């Protein structure tokens, strides 16, 4: 996997799926989700600020609430390349990995946020488990992902991974 680079957007704890994608937008086409992504959060104008490759850095329990699978789709379609948080709601984490959106826990979120300035750029090496504040040239260790999870992310999500396996077996 390539090293991901972008500006870091800081969020607090308990960012639920309603904050990530409001319920009224559940029927929006994927290309329209960006317009309302994170509109219920502390960054209501996220859609005007986010650029492809940007990342989210958050506290505990990111993605809690309902199990709507559109929430990670909204983040990915808005250009978010990775979410780094102290912890994730289990179903949100699984949905994100399934669509190929890296979500990685980190024990140093408080330090990362304390060191960062608004608009700081970060790089994330998913395979090595490192996030780096580019301005400070300071690295923080991420919790390693399992090889199964990395395989799914390398393929761009679960559907692509299954297709690859079936093709290798001659079933496609």
C-alpha cells in the first residue's frame, strides 16, 4: 500500500454515524454524500474543506451509533484516505474495512492532537503502522493491523478480495 498523505481533521470522542452522515441522506447517491459528510459534527463545513487524501484523527468510539454502512462510504467518497482514532465502534470498523477505508487505532491520539496545528499535514504508512506530522517531522506509532485486514485493504475492500480469491481458484 502507498503512504497516505493529507491534512488532518481533528474530532472528539463518540462521533456517531448520525454525525458522520445524517439520516436524511441515507438515500443519496454515493456521489452526493460528500455534501453532507460530517455535517452533524464539530466540523459542519467539512465538505467545503476536505480534499482527496485528507485524514481524520479522533478520540474514542469513532463510528458509534447505528450500524449504517453508508457512514464509512460517505467518508471515503468525500476523499478521506484514512481514519486514525483511539478506538472504533466494532460495526463501523468492519464496514470501513469492507469498503477499503483504512481505520487504525492509536494509543497516542492525545499527543498527536496536542502537537498539531490546525491544517497540519500528516502521512500514514498503514503497513508499517506509523503516522507522521509532516510539519514537525514527528512520528507516532499506530496499532498494527492484522494480515487479514491488510490483505482486504490492499485489494480495496472485501468484494475485490473475494473476486481475487475466486479468480485464483478458477471460479471466475
